[in-house]
C-alpha cells in the first residue's frame, strides 16, 4: 500500500457404521377348527405377546445400533501432524478394509470405517493400488484415496511446495526433488502451456498467456520414480480442484469477481497479509476495487520485476503494476494457500482503504489499518 517500507514474501508451508439386520420369518401351521366350540377370545393376550416381542426386539435393535455407532465413533484416532511423514506398504491383493487398518495403524487416517465408506461411495474399491507410499500430514480422506488411486511413490520421494511459490520457484523445487530427472526448464515449459490441461481441468481455460500461475496448489506431494513434468502438474491441478470444490464463491461473484479473479486476489493476499489478518487485508482490496482505486501493492510489481521494487519500478507502467493500473493483475502472482483463497472469498467488513506494516521485535510484523489517507500517514509516522 502507499507508502510502504517492506513487502513480505510467504515461505511458510502451511499449509481438512453400518449394521446388517435380518428379520426372522416364523412358519405357522393351519388347522381345521370348525368342530371346536368357540371359546372366549384370547386376541388381547396374543396381541400383548406380539407387542412385547416387537418392543423387546426394537430395544435390542436400537441397542445394537447404538453400540455400533459408539464403536464407530471410537475408531477416530490421532493422525499425522503438520509435516510428519510415514511410509506405508500396501500388499498385493489388499482390499479397502485391510488398507484402512494399515493406514489407521500408521496415523494416516483417523477413522477406518469412514475411509471404507468413502472408498465405496466413490467407486474406488478396485482402484486402490498396492505398493509403497510416503504420506505427509495432515491429509484429508480424499487426498489419501487420491494417492492410493494414483499409485505408489516407489522411490519414497516427496515434493513440498510452500504457499506463495511462483512457477519459477516451484520448477526449482521439482528439479531438486527429482534429482534433475524433471528439469526446471521442462517443468516451466509445461506449466506455461495451460491449453494442454483444459480438457481435464476446465478451470484453467483462459489463463493469462497460457500460464498455470496460481493453480499449482501448495502441498506436499509423493513423487513416483517415473514422474514427469506433466504428471506432477496434474497432481497439483487435481489438488487445487479438490481444495476449492466446496468453497462458496457467492460473495465474490456478487462483487463481480470470477473464480480466476478470486485466485488473483488470493495470491496478492498471500504476499501481503499475515496469518491472522488475511480477511482484513482482503477487505482493503475489496474496498479499493469497489471505488475503482488502484490496489497499490508492491508485491505485484515485485512479481513483474523479479525483485524488491524500487521507486522507479513502481512509477514504471507494466501489466502487473497496481499503482499505474486499476483492478486486479492479469494473472495470479503466486500459488496461494487455502486460507488466502478463503479470505478472498470472505473478506472482513471494514471501511479500511490503507494498511502499513513494519517488522517488530518478535520477528513478526505489526500491521496498521486506516480508513483515510491522513490516518494512514499518521500511522506511518507513529510506527
């Protein structure tokens, strides 16, 4: 924002019972009773007996259901912590239940029954592949199932992409993780050919200059021995698709933003905000967009020039210069994490038009938000 002392760059990797019952059938014999003298009806007694059987049976079934529900809830267990990894080998011929127990024992999942149900509901029963996998927490059930469907990472290699990485930095990380078998150049070329992925991932259609910037979701990924730039990019695009599938875009759409616009805004928030004020920073940008005021983010110019921008850089017009251009950037400026995307979808309600931040003695940043330019100048003077 104007004026600013410093741009932050995020390098933190933040970066989610069934019971079967069969009713018994009782066989009754039929007798000729026409010669028997009618007696006093025993229907009330018979009805009472039948009712008692039904009630007792119902209580038994209810008790059994309650027991199975309690048992199911007790299967929840501790799962892998952030950054914690474990290697699990799935034997040939293993079914979903066997795999579920292995994953539960290794803290990959916290509920074996829920895992089996999710596999069944998704029709993945026969798609889970045997082999050796490296799982790094935390993981959702869908992420675990996705890895098992994709196949094992036989070489045990993982690729970690922190929030805020650009395609350029991601390409370097890929080259390092694969020992050069996938070069940075090959990965960069593939990541700048969005049209090759439009058929399977329609949300990348229309990406600026064919760049997948912003879509390569930050996460830890297993890397197979025969991995290619294409296969790694598909992992990342699938992850992005999974992460945003259940998000509510209604507020952004009401403000005239598309899904791609949200990703652009989220990438700027990723670079400009701290972990505890993303929604507040988001509100500043929304407020500026609403009155056609330039966003004035140094981070966007830094993306364009590839370094900390100077006063001359900020004054020089360019497609990513949000001082000289109103509105959002042509593309995202990095891969934002889920929290920044959520902030771009649900900003705090404020009247702020400015913010300013400086390093504090604790190694963090102190932020100052203002509604007017005079308040903004006063905040800078007093910081």
